[in-house]
C-alpha cells in the first residue's frame, strides 16, 4: 500500500454559493460532522446489552 492508494471519505462537504444576478456575491458553506471521542465504545456497550436482552 502506498500514499496514492489511500483515500479519505469525509462526512460533510463544501458548497460554493453564488447569485445569478450578482456576479460579485460569493460565499462558502462548510458542512462538517462533529465527532466525539469514545462514542463508539458507548454504542458497542449498548449493542451488547441489547443482544443480552433479546436472548432473554
């Protein structure tokens, strides 16, 4: 594996906003995903608890 084979797929994007009737109007809209450290651990614990309840 090398640098060229690696990619990043972000959860979000960038929009460039322009007006049809105003050539000087240009805005950038950035959409991001707020990540919280440790959220996956909480989800795994909850999923295990749900599986246990299903088995009962």
